[in-house]
C-alpha cells in the first residue's frame, strides 16, 4: 500500500488455512504517491525488511497492481495456437479493446486454466478471494446477497461490491489515514513519523479524541456514504445487505458502530484469519490488530492453492 509493505505467508492442512508468517514494514512518506512508485529504493528496502521480519523461507510471491491502472479482458482464441502465435493474435486484436496507444501500456496474457507459480493479480480480484474467508461470519448464506467492502487505507478509500460472491463494482477516491496523521502532526507539532506512532500507540493530549479523531471518523463515514451513493446510482434496484470495513482505518475504535448507524445496514470489521490456525511465531493480538489491513495480502496468498 502507500503506507507499508505487507507480507503474508499461508499454508493449508486439509481444509484449514494456517498463517505461517507475516510482517508489516512501513514506507517513508514519499515512497508511493497516488498509487505510483516514486522511490524504488525505499520500497526495495521495505520488502527486504518485511522478509527479514517475517522469517519466511519462501522465495516466490504474488503481488497485485492497482485496479485503476488495469484493464482485463477475456478473449477466445484457437487452442492449437502456440504461445508466440497467441501473443501475435492478441496484439492484433488489442486495438479494439484498449482505448490507449499500445506503446504506452504493458501487455500480459495467461491461458485460462494454466497458472504459473509466480502471479500478478488485480486488487479487486484479491479482495474477492479474501471475501470467501469471511462471508460466512456475517450471514447464513451469502448466495444472492450483496456486500460492500470499504477499504480505507493510508491515502485511498476503495469500495468493492460483491454480489453472489463475485466482484461487480469497484471505485476509489483519495482519502485515508494519512490525513489523520497529518492533522496530528500539524496540531501537536510532531514529525510525520512521531504522529504515526502516536496515532497507533496513544499518548496524545486529552482533547485529541474530540478535536481530531472524532472529526476524522465523521469524514470517513461521509466518504463511505459517497462511495456507496455512486454504486447505488449505477446499479438499478440493487441494495446493500451489509458493509465490511477493511484497511488500516477499520481498526479505529468504534468506527463500525458509527458507520452502521449512518447507513442503517449491518457493518463488520474484516478479519480473514478468524478460522485459521496460527504458527507459534505469530502473536495473535498483533495479527488481529493488523487483520483489516491484510485483506488484499490474504487474497493474494490464497492464489497458491488454486
């Protein structure tokens, strides 16, 4: 994300997943700007730190690219074509699907049904994958139901809507926990790093909740309402059966009750690890605190078991 590199390693025994290792390695403020990598070296260092911190021995990973930077299209080709012939055919057909100059974009393709061991996924699909782990926590059956996952991260608020377990809508807008950090920094004369630590661990003056945190929580509710309004306006007669809060901002105490009161629908905090076993090196409370921000990482880790 724009604030951290998140690493998650899962294994599977029978039908149950197990968290083998995980880490969250913070990024400097200028490493990712508007979802674009601005400082490659900083991110490389954070990846290295996350691998070291987690203790993982795995040397292959799944990563995701932002949905706003991606176009996906399934096309039908003759199964007898070689990879080279397929690539040539795709390039010939790309013009009718891609509304940009072809020399300005990167192409990749995958023959459906054949997965490589190294995977590039899309954030919305990773979120859909992770949703399968927590859907049964909220209703007896999600079949035919429509859920909205509001992922409020450091700089971006993303709404993913799933109907009948499948992603049907995605939208994002600029808003996130960075605004709360910057307000703490400005109001209390702290560095950005000090403000981030204070936000997470406490120690701020008594007026912090009323003067800083509560206004941010109200702004967060308004952002979620606005994202949902865009969806409702685009989907005829489709209502939301529940909202799931994800991302780092979902860990703000009491935020789910505030959103629930405003939207008048059930609201839950995302925790994809509820039914997973944990390795001995995982501290359950720390993982629980980070869980809402690990949805996309979890959806990516699940790709190992396809």
